[in-house]
């Protein structure tokens, strides 16, 4: 009820700058609400109740919401997908507990100190977030983003309240710094809008080509703060956050917009000091909101010419480059392409991805190289050491992969997504709770006898890990641009609320802890829909689909999608089975360096030895080449034994020693229990005689390989001898993890025959 009391109101005076800011906001808010409906207030717990607990009525691209014209696939808003209990929610909830418990004032302390404001008695978190740390302020951006993602995923008001508190405090710091502009105060910024936890000095020194550690990636820190504010607007509807980040965008243009390309190129080439994370992404976002050309100009200021030009030309020059310094740049190029249609930006992103996957990835999807540095192309085994696979790299590769999928619908991007998500990411959070420590990994090493170290409060990986664990639902489902197709990308217990189509899809599964690989989808609502189900790259023993109990005739090729294109009704149920199988993956540069996986899950050897373990397996191979005869189950779920050693899932997050890789030792040519006394010598490519024989399997009997035909005839698995040579058609390329896949189609030499008919009207997509 309105109050009957009236008070005299005096309009405050506005400067020209204030008027311009209000005009920009008036333009930006409707645009942003169209791009991200949650920012329009749709993603509130009140409205969420209409479509399901923890979800809200706002999918990206829904109704009249525009999406980039180059997208053929679009995501659902995080509020539309609710996660059910699983390994993922266990780790998510541990992170959400930390976000809820940890003091926002500690995150804000370095900003308040720099702005000359009261810190309320709080001290910085530590790690890289110290009172004099050159990267201070970055972690608050991660923390803010994670809070906003947590709110979008759960609808829990406490996450929004803490995010709103941080945005208000950051606005106060920006205002205090802005008041110094034009004064003689040595801390005065060069332009209004500046917001950081330290003076502008680091940016000035970068323009003078200062190196690390004299300065430490000021534009990296700027990006994290801007990203946190944009996430606050996108996921919580905080308009003040948009105002603050637009001011930061104005300031960024004032620093960079006038600099010559030669100077920018030299800055961005400097190791760590020139690292700028995804600055072109946030600047492209601001351009998309306002159509103000200065933001697009600033986004292009971050073109890193020497690597950009090489990527456009598809020249692999990333050996020796700082991996996480550069991966986000290609996400930026992709977003510039979305705003401009300039094809070279898309080509750079696409070609770069192909340089990394599979050529620089381990079995768990992590980055291969030396510490934080990319290794040479196709060099996997030789890079294995104590400091490997920085977690931030996978965080950024997942972002790039899903974005490339939006443009292409190419299944390879989601195949890598699964490998990395169920590999390194699921293995990166300790299985215990803490109110004071995120307990996340920095490196996930793959060397013999490695141990994971958990913690990283105040570091980059401790920040990206917060975000990753708060948004597991963001890639489970996508839709086609026109809403006629639903992609089921990940098998993860969840519910999709899709009110524009009048549909709810509930997925039930114990994946990845259930080796039967079963998932069920239950539909509520009715309408015509092309349901596309991803067939995992590792699904060797078949991928079966039943609709309302009836097995469907589908052409299920590993690494593709299958389609059920029909009119759906409430109660329709789709049952999927992709039984897990054991497989060996060889390192590209050394076939004897191998890893074991079970379905989507990497297995590690439990051992504290610091030398590689040697495994001999061929003596136990049956004609079917079923590895379970050589690597046998124990009584413990998802756990196996071979050669007197125990193999367990990598997702069991402890500080125990483990081996991701082992050395395959097969010194003598044997066939079952029959020894020959003949040396099993490797050929020029490192494959032994037995490797080449068994790569031709599975065999149906003692005389014929598994795919039929006569040896040496078309369609057979024979053709030429194997002495010292690779078997014909054996995997010359690589799987999505930098390895030759021995048992997973399509890399298997002689795959078992599969039915070729597709469901009527539902052919397998060929994109």
C-alpha cells in the first residue's frame, strides 16, 4: 500500500557523463534481458516455482530472445536444468557450502584498501590474494561468478544476497576511485570507471613492456572482475553490476583504444605479464548489449597477432606457449566472430581447438606439456612429469568446446567435453567439506606415484574450480536454434524444464558409477521433437535405445548422435544402455605408455612407486579381445586388479598415490598359455608383433578376424602381413584424449557389425 505521506523531492544535478551513462544503461538493459532472460528478473525463486524447484522461466534464445546468427545450437539457461543427486552434486554442494560460509568482506578487503575505504576489519584470503600481491582482486571475480552461478542453479536466495552485497561494495570502490580522477592524488585513475584492487600502475608498466614478476597479468585480473559483474547481471538481475562493468569497459577503451597495433602485439606476447584471460569476451558482450563500437574496438585490441595469424592459417605454433594464457583468447575470437561475421575469427578458434585435441591431451582430458606450458604436437608420454595438466586449462577448453558446438553441432566437441568432465574435472575436488578452503586442484599430475594436492584458496585454479562446480548443468541439454531438436549431451541425473515447448524431460541414471551405462528419459508434455542422444566415443559393446519398452532400430556409431524424431506424449520413456567396457589408450608418441579407462572413467593404479609399473596382458587375452579377462573386477565397485595391482576410478578424490599411465611389457610372443620363445620386438612405430595381431581383433574363431571376410579380401580384417608394420587401417589418427584407442569404435580395426536402419524420420545427424 502506498504511503499517504508526501515529501518534497529535489532532482539531483547530472553531469554529461551521468547522462551518457543512463543512456547506455537504457539501451543495454533491454538488450541484455533479451540475450539472457534471467537478467530480466525471470530467474527468481518466485517465478521458478512455476516450472520446478530451482529452475526458472528463461532459456537463452527462448521466445523472441535473439541468439548469434551463426549458432545452429543454443544452450538452456542454467535455471532451466535441475540436477538430481550424483557424484557431481556431491562435489557441487561441497563448493556451495564454501561459497555460503566464506566471508565476502575478506574477498572485498583488497578493493576497499585500494579505494581508501574501511575494510571492516577483514583480511585478504591469502594465496595470491594478499595486501601486496600483484594479482590481488582476481579471486573476488571468480567468487562472485560462482555465487551467481550457484543462485542460477539452485535458486537459493543466500547466494544472490551475498552476490548483491559484493556488487554494492564494488560499486562503492569504483565511485571512490572515480572521485579522484582529475586530482593530484597519486592514486587517481586516468579515467572514470576504473575498478581494481591496486593502482593503475601495473597497466602503465605493461604498456612500457614490463615483465613478470615485476607486474602480474593486470588485464587477467580486470577480466575476472568484469566477468563476475556480468554474471551478477545475467544470473541475478543486478542492474548495478551492469552499470559498474560498463564503466570498466569505458576505462578499458580509454587505455587501449588509442594504442598502435605494434605496441599491443608486443604487450600480449609477454609471458604472464601480457596474459589477459577472456577480455575480448567481456568486451564483445558489452558491444552486444549496447552496440557501442568502442567496446568492439576494445575487444579487437586483444587480438594476439602472432598466434592469431598462425591459427587462421592452421599453422600449429603453440609449442612452448603458456597454455592458459592463450586458450581463453580463442573463445574471445569466437565471440568477435559472432558479432561481426568475420570468418577469420571463427577459423582461428576452430583450428586452435584441433591443435589441442587430441594432440596435446591426456587420457583424462588434461593438457599435455611441461607445467603450464604446451608441449609439442603429438608428444604425450614425453611430457609426463610432476607438474602437469593445470585445471584452469580444462575449464577454458570446456568453454571453447561448447561454444564451437553451438556453431557447428559437431559431436567431437561434446565427446571431448565428456572426457574432460568425467576425467579431470570430476577428479579435481577433494571428497570432503570445508568452510575455509575450496579444496580444489591446481595441477592434476599424471606421473608415476603422483598425488593430488587440494586447496588453492586465492589461486586461479581455485577460482575457476568454484565456477565449474557451480554450473554442471549448463551442457547437459541443448536445443536447435528453432527449438525443434533437443540434444542430450551428457548422461547426468537431471530435469529439463522447457515451458516454451510445454515439455519437461527427466533423466535418471547412476552414470558414471553404474557400469551398465543405463539412463532413462521420461517426458511430460506433448509435441513433435527430434530427440538426439549422444553415443559416447567409448561405446564398444553397443548403444541400445528402447522407447516405451520397444527396442529401436538405430544406427548408433560411437562419437555421433542418434535421433528419435516423433510426436511425444506425457509418460513416454526412453531407456538407453551403453555398457561400460575396459579399454587401453596408447600415448601418441610411445605406444608402450598406456592408460586404462572403463567407459568414460579413467582408472588409476594404486601405488606409491615412483617408477612406471609394468603390465603384461596379452597372455590373458581371449579371442574376443575382452580386456576383462586380463583386467579383472574386484569386489569393490568400478575397481579392478591385474598383475597384482589394483585399478580404481580417478574420481575417488584422495591424496593417495596413483599412476595414470603404465608401461606395457610384452617381451615374448605368446598366445594364451602357449609360449613361443620368440622375442616380441617393436617395429618402427613402436608397435610390437602382438600389438599388430591383436589390433586386428576381435576374432570369432581361430582362423578369422571379427568382421568376417577372407584374409586379404575386401571387407576382411587381413590384407597384409604385420611383421614390423602397422596393421592395415589400424588407428592412424587419435581419439579425443591424445591416444590411439584400442577397443573403442570408430578406431577399432574390425568393429562388430551393427544394424544400419535408423528410426523412420530420425536419421543420424551427419554434421
